C-alpha cells in the first residue's frame, strides 16, 4: 500500500493529484518569499506574452523540468517584493528572483511527495529573458501547466515529467 502522497508518473489518477500539490507549493512560496498571495486561474487566460522564464531540472526518482513564466513587469514586482527594494531598483535582480522562485517551488513541490526529498535532485536555475523565444522540453511524458494571478498579471507554472 502506498502512502497518501506517493505518486507514480504515468498513472493518471496519481499524476492529477500533483496539480493540487503544485498549486499548494506555488501559494506557499509566494506567501513566504514574496509576501504576496497568488490565486489559481481556472479559466484559460487571455493571450499574454511571457518574456521571463525560469527553469529548474529535476533528476533522480523524478526527472523533468519545472518552469515559471511571467512578464518582465511581474518579474520586477516579484524581485521588488522579495528584496524589499523599490521597483526602480528591481530590474537588475529580476533573473535571480525568478530563478529562486522556480527553485523554491520545485523544492517545495518535491518535498510534498513522500520519500521524494532525498531521491530527486534539483539543478541550478536557468533564466531566459526576451520576447521572441519558445520553450521546448525534451522530457517526453506528462505535463501540468497552471496559470496563476499575481498582482493582476498572469504567470504560468509548468511541470514536465519524463516517464
């Protein structure tokens, strides 16, 4: 018999419970690190371009990529609130802030899965900025993407798991 949070990639019922764990991880990280509440956006958001993407790789018992995508404006607000600096000073810290948020969401998420804490390692965050790029993961498997609202703007958190 598996533990309540024991989840096996590829099992639809188990994998769907990851969506709840991911939502909880995002809310906890934003509350703790940014001092802000994010809300889950259950409907498809209006088309909005993300020009900052943070990514963290997962390796071990759980292999894949966690990503956080948002606008430059959102990234600046996140950095400003994380570091308690004026928004005018936040731009130079936006990549570090988004990378750290992605890293913390990935760590918080894996800690919610029984037995995964020591069996899955995280990579150093990578952050991409710009307006003309597409992100393609080679992790062929399952994908969860959830939109959230932070300070009136949409941000997307995605987890791609390789089977």
